[in-house]
C-alpha cells in the first residue's frame, strides 16, 4: 500500500473543506431566495405569510447548518430563529408586525444565522420606512396616516392600555403594504453591504 505524503493529504483536506464551504454558501443563497419569493407571493396575494412557507425553511436551515457544522450548526440556526422573536415580539403585541413577518425573519435566521438576521431586521426597517414614505406620496395620504398615528397614541393614553395599531385582516387599509417586500429589500441591502457569510 502506497503512503501519500502528509503535505498532499493536507492539500486534499483543504480542498474538500473549501469546496464544502463554497457549496454551503450556494445552498444557503438558494434557500434564502426561495423562501423570500414564496413569502412575497403569499403576502401580496393574502397579506399573510403562511406557516407552510416559513416553518419548513426553519427546518431546512437547521438541517443545512447541522450538515455543514454538526452540533455547532444546530446552535447557529437556533440562535438565528430565536433572535427575531425576542427582538420583535413587542411589535407583534402592538399589531405593527404580523406573526408571519417574524417567522419569516426566523426562517432567514435559521439559514443565515443571528448576525445576518440582525442586520436584515435593521435594513428592513430602514427600507420599509422608505417604501412607506414612497407609498404615502403616491397615495397622497401622508396627513391622514399622521392623524391616524396621533389618534392611536391618544387612545392608548386614554385607555391606559396597549391597543392594536392595525387590523391585518382589513385589505382596504391604504396604510398597509406587503411587509415581505421590505424584508426582501432588507436582505438584498444586507447582502450588498456584507463582506461574507458565516457558515
């Protein structure tokens, strides 16, 4: 049996690891793209991001990261799932974000990790604000939305309670737009500015 020199063995191992890392990035990009497209279609059609979209991709993200990094990959995904829930639960209580939006963030976190989803949330709110401003200009309802906000704050003070900011089932509400669009923009901005992706 011919022995392979240690330096050649090392080179082979490095090549395999490098190839696995590249494949992992490609797979993650693919998973991220699919969940965003499906969520965007669902949100545009129904103003809801369904569990049948988000929950499978949480599982897919976990499986992918376990394959790439074993037990460390499991914790990588779990932290990415938990972070959006902890950060955004107050917006759900205020009815400013739907459960589907938060679960979409968790799906992204399961695939890409906590650092990526944290910056995605930040960029989502920035791009979402710009989209909302653009829509108010197009719909010419900026004054109406500002008055609505003031009435909401006043009602919270009068009742000494936290009230729902909006009714997600009201499809005629001109103050709303599919938030999956803002999340998709947040992801793209994050990818544009990020220098790399952790596996």
